[in-house]
């Protein structure tokens, strides 16, 4: 006798059910306990227990009514710099297209933002302020750049200056545009980071900038990190990859003023 899908769901072992929930999280970025309980024909209490276990294992963050994926961006910067180079270059080219001559730009630390530093146009009379030594090196000998490097403690994970010194310097700046490094971005949970000092610095960058832009690879979207930076509505321009699923793209378009797709 052929086994129906309902039979298969009813016969799931707890470990199998948890793996299915994790697969759904990885595919959608966010799950609701009530919907999972109905689909898996189990109680919301059971689903919440699975979500609690997955959160304890570092796979997701519990949020009201369900859970959201944890961003994969919490690894060392040296690792991220070697990953997705072509993908980040495509994002960077679109990011560079929104820059106008004579602007004052804040370029936050991050591997995608280093790619943006490389893609910024020469001879555009740009003032670029950055807390990323690597981004600084990309521009310092090119024509048309006045580069200001923010000082402070440079951590292995961020590869950018943080701490009181960096924060004080940023608070004294007014930029036309910033490219904010986002560890995670979700329409409901907003922009978030993995480190408290890093989050504080990013909040200062947002406050000091006339426009806020983020260029992000797909795996950081619809995810969360422990420290809140700003709501998604604080982002004026979001640049995403062309492979972003349509449902996720629509959610982001509802939360952000302008979403640009890097073809």
C-alpha cells in the first residue's frame, strides 16, 4: 500500500521533525510555530520545544510566534574575504552606481564593502571615511579620493575599527551616504550585528549619514544576530543578488524604500 504524505508526517520521529523544521528555516528564513504545528500535525508546544533546541544549537533565534535564522556572518573576516568574490563584485558594481561626484561617503567594514571600495569610480572627487584598513588600502593611491581612516581597536571578526575612539570620530562626521555593513537584515527584526560595540558603531554611522545603503549577499537576508542596530525602514537603498527568492524579495521591498537587484 502506498504511504500518503499524511501518514509520513504522522510517523515522523522527533529528530526527523526537527530536521524538517531546520530545512524549512533554511529555505524560508523564518517560521511560525502555529503554521508548523498545523502542517506537522503536532502541538505548538512541541514545535516550540524543537525551536528552542535549534536555537540552543545556534541555528536560529527565537522571535515572537516562531523563529528566524541566525546570520552566517559571524565568522572571521579573513574567511569572509575569500568567499563569494564574484557575487560581492556584482553587488559592488551596483553600489558604486549610486555614488555621485563630490560626495562624502562612509564605508563601513565588511568584505562586500571592501569590494565596493574597489568598485568606486576614480576621479570623482570623493571623500571616503572608513573604519576598514583593507578598504582604505584599496583607495589610497587612486586618483580622486580623499580617504580618512577611522582609528580604534580592530578585531579579527570585523576587520574594522570599533570602540570608544572610533565611535567619537564617527559622531563628529556628517556623510552624504553610507554603505553599512549588515551582519543580518530582516524586515521585522531589522539590521543586527554580532558584537555590542560593533552594533553601537553602526548605529552612529546610520545617525551620521544622509542616506543609508546596504549591499548584501542572500544568506544574510531574512536572518538575525544578537544586537539590534536599526529597523529595516532605516535603509534607503538595499542592493541584493538576483537569486534571492521572490517571496523574500517582496518582503524586503515592503520594508525598504528602494531595492536594487544586481544582475
